[in-house]
C-alpha cells in the first residue's frame, strides 16, 4: 500500500459533526490500493483493567476519482468524543494508520497515538437552513426579465427586445414585470428567486452600487418591492438579494467625496487608496474589482464601513423579509467581516440563506461561521465539459464529481448552489451549440444532483446568448417563440424532484457505470432507490448493465439493451 497517498485529518471535510450526535469520518487512499478499511475507535477515557476499550467498524467505499479512493463511516460516539485510527488491508498485507504515523499492529497502550475528535459541541455543527434543500432557484436579471411599468423606464430605454443587449443599453425591466409573470415561475416549479443587484446604480447590471439603502428607480420603489416579496411568499417562493460588499460604484457618495476632497476626505479610509491625487487612468491607483475604475474596493476592516454594510445587511431582512443574501466577489472580503455579517443576519432571521460567490475550493468559508453555501462551479464545469463540450467522457465526469462531493462535508453538499449558467457565462444552450437534447441531459444531471439547483431566466424556454452582454437578453414572452418542449422537460424533472426527495438531498449518490459517453448512477436512501441512465452521445449506446428486478420506469425512454442518442431513463424501485 502506498503510504504517501493515505490521508486523513481530524477536521474539515475528513472528520466533522454531521449533526449533534453523529460524526462523519473519511479516509483517502491510492486508487485500487486497498481491499478494506476498518475504523478502530473508542472513548478516550474508557479504560478498564484490560486496557483501553475499543470497537471496530467497517468503512464503506464512498467514491473513486482519478487518483484516489475514499472511505466513509457515520458513527455516533456514546459520549460525543472519540479517538480513532484506521486499519487498512490489501490481501495479506495490513497497515494501521494513526495520527502518529503507520504501524503493523494497532498500539493500545496510549490513546495519544490516535486521531482525536475532542467533543461534539452542538453549536459547532454546520447548519444551513433546512428549507434550502428542497428549493429550486430561478435567477432573474431584473433589467431584462419583464417591463411591467413603463413609467419608471430609464431615459433612453428601448422597446422590449428591439435590439441585442449591450453593455450600456436599457429595456426597462422592473419589479412589476416579475409580479406580472409570477405564474410562469409557479407553473415551472420554482420555489426561490435570486435577484442580481436591485440597489441604486448607474449601470444596467447594478453591480456598481450608488446607494445600498435605496431601490434603483428603474425597478420601482420600496412599496413595489414589498409587494413583490409578498407575492413571492404567497406563492411559496423565497427571495434572495445580491450584495456587492467587496466594492462600491464610482458614484457611491463616500467615493465621490474622496474624489472631491482627496486626502482631506473623511471617507479616505473607506477604500484602499495607494496615493493621492486619485487617478483612474491608465489603471486606477486604488484597489478595485479587477482593475475596473468604476468599482473601488471597500475597506471592510474599517469600523465605519463595517457598521454601514452590516446595517444594510440587517435592513433588507428586517424591513422587507427577504430570505437570503448572495454575496458578490465573496472571496476577496476578509473572513472577520463575513463572521460579523452572519451573526447580524442570523440574529434577525435564523434561517436566512447566505450564499458566497466563490469559484474555487471554499472550505475556509464553509466552517459554519460564515456562509451556508457557495456557487458550485466545479459541478458546472464538469457537467458542461461532459455533455456540452464533449471534452471529457463519462468516466472522467464521474471522477470529477466524486472529487467535488468529497471536497466538503455532507451537510455542506446538501446546501450547495448548483448552476449551469448565469449572467456571468454563456447561455447553456449556446454552450451546447444549440443542441436541445444536450441541454435536456444537463438539466437532468443538475436536477437529480445533491444540492439546491438554479435556473437562469430564459434557459427553460431555450434562450441563447454568448458571454456578457449576450447572455443578458430580454426574456422572451411570446409563447410562439418559446421552446415549450424544453419547458415541459424541465417542469417534469422538477415535479419528479419534488415528489421523490431522494433526488434532492435525502439520497446518496453512487456511480454504477461510466463507459464512453454513457453514465449510470443511483440516488438512494434505505427507503427508496432511483437509477438514472443517460447517453451523452450522438449515437445509440449499448448498456453493459441490467436494471435490477423490481424497478419501473418513471421518466424517459424504456430500455432493453441500449439507450438512444442523447437518451435517458429514470427507474425507481417499486
């Protein structure tokens, strides 16, 4: 056994409290290098005249990626504390792995050899809001969803969808438009709306905030927004707003004061200014989002800035009863601020959802003291590579997804925010070269995956568009121009997900077969099992696996030995 590949640490995603009585423990080994892993465990204080009292529990193989196997066990220590090690076997070879290293036989003269979980304190358990697990989000870019009130259109607004989107054009989308079309979301099966920024700003995207405590006039007023939240809640839809706390807009009053008064400004410490006078060209001499002069970075270590932004965070929850915050460029803001942010928001609404925009490994933000989830771009990239771009096969996809699932604790995975496209990316159908069958498979993957899925407005009716600004077209409301077959496909998957909780967050994910472009995986609990089979190839594909006895088709094509091109089947145990 390759010792260098064996890994465990008593924390993060390898040892964590799943709930107030249960520990989850994982071990990583070289792929194919181990036949079995047994957990040796005991209470550190449980000694008798015969020595330290331990038990042995067989771990299960929970997944395999490109290089490693992962072993897992859920265990309930009677006194909420544990010392533990691992016994690995491969044929006649045996190896014991502890915090102090490797041994041929387990040492029992001192518990100090072993990994330690000192005590399972309930307050340390990662807890995302329970409602999130059953929520299906719909992302709305307010300027482009629907124009319900032309009286608040920005000057120079164009007739709806009269030309292609540009970085600086307006079409008058607003809150009334969302209210007018709430029935579309209810019919689809949406139970949460994620709005990109709604606060006063100069641009059409509103990520350049002028006033965090005011609605942008083009969307309506605060009373209209209150009505929107009320209508959403009456229809079983949660509301999440986008908070841009990493940077402000160029016309944010404190930054304008700095521009006017330079080093004499009382707001000069609100930003990361390197020198005076302030310069914007050729690059700003102050920190900004990227090098965008119109988005100066806020100094969240400054007490005045923290107080202001925390006031904002509380205000929209208290006054408008919103259900969550999506945090823009969250990885560039200090951890201390996010801890205060969580405390402030949860003190008002304990089950508010806090979602960070982070595109990479985010374990540092998911310890239970900052975010409830991050945007699951590793899932996005793997799914697009497999189905849309065809740059990886089913085996590599399964390995990548296994790695994604083992990046974080299970209770973190259950609240992960899964997406296929957004205002920052090409449209999904465009990624698929407008192959609708591929798009159907992508939604099948997302809507049968663990976490909370999000649909970008218009994807459900087959809208296309390249990178920003192309992905921000006006919503198509003419039903004769909508792809209703695609709408019905997604609606069917959402209904299935709602009726079978095993497809959302109750069920484990197990890859059964991955050959070329054909994938078979299971979502299961003790009570229910569902098999999902898909063929991401333009040709029919033979299956090298049989559907078990007692399973019946609940969606897709009935199969015998093969799946049609871009076909899928979903079977449920009777």
